[in-house]
């Protein structure tokens, strides 16, 4: 294994599971507009920015909407989503995820978040992890969303690490593509585990510890 110095974690689908809230919030908006929306469409929104997600949902909308109207729909979804996020507590991060993060930290790895979400700081605060990571790169500091590597390159920059020494942990195809485009290794979990471009497949979050075992003597 190469000289791994840092891990960059996607948030939704890796550290927390807010995809159910994204689904409920988009569904509420889609139902009100009479737009067909189901779990299959929702799966395509994984790792994708809010406005790009809306464009995917609107593929099932017959009419045409102005930029202003689209912004209003995105705001409507955001308001519902924030309401749902408000119910989150530290219990929404599993003990296994927490223990693994702590053990990676103890082993001396730098840890960052690389998320497309503009709500990342809010979510991290709700689950009590806002001050845990060495750096946070999210939807608020990027202009191009995944599969563009910007969010991960910024995370590496904030950490002061060479992208080549970082492993990105992702649950989305778009996120694995972003990691590869940034010259980083990609460890895939969940939905992305079947993606052939991933360098490592994690059956479980704690498999990260197996990945780096033997790396310590270098
Ligand atoms: P927001 P991640 C992504 O988070 C979600 O997977 C994606 O479904 C969502 O559209 C995107 O954040 C933007 O979220 O509306 O909160 O800015 O997986 O990159 O952590
Ligand atoms: Mg994700």
C-alpha cells in the first residue's frame, strides 16, 4: 500500500445516513408539483449537488420553469430537509464509525470531510462531530461538484497533504470518479461498492483499519 497520510470522508452515506431525509424532502416537493419521484430517481442524487439533483428530478416534469422558480423549489426542499435534520443526535453516528475514526486518529492519520452538502457543518454539529475533523471541505467552498475533484482537492489542501497520500471514502459513483480525477485512492462503501473504478471495497466501515494495518511500520 502507498504512503497513506490522510483520509477524506464523504458525509452522507459514509458517516451519517441522511439520504432518507433527502428522499422525504424531495418527495414532499415532487408530490406537491405532481412530479413522479421514487427511490430509483433518489439513488441518482447520491453525492450530486442540490441544483443538479433538482434538474434530475425535473426530467419527469412536463412544463418549463424559470431559474427563479427552480431556486424556489430548491429552497422549499432545503427547508423540509433542515426540519428533518433537526431531529438528528449523536446517536445517528454508529459506535463502529466513531471507534474507527478514533482509532485512525490514534494511529496518526489526518481526517477530513469532503461532502457536496451545504448542510455539512449543520449535520456535523447535530451529531457532535463538528470539532472532530482536521478539515472540512463541503458544498459551501466549491464551485464544481462531484465528479469534479474540487471538493477533495480542497480537503487535501486544507490538510496540507499531497492528494496522492489521501484515501477518499465514498458511497457514490460520482464521488469515486471525483477521487480518481483528483489523483487519490478511492475506498468504496455501500452503493459504490459495486463500482469497478474503486481501489478498495469496504464491506464495513471498520475495514479501513484492515486497509492500513501493516502500513504503520513504514
Ligand atoms: P445539500 P455527500 C450530498 O452529500 C448528498 O449525497 C446529495 O444527495 C445531496 O444532493 C448533496 O449532498 C447536496 O446536499 O442540499 O445539503 O447541499 O454524500 O456529498 O456528503
Ligand atoms: Mg455520499
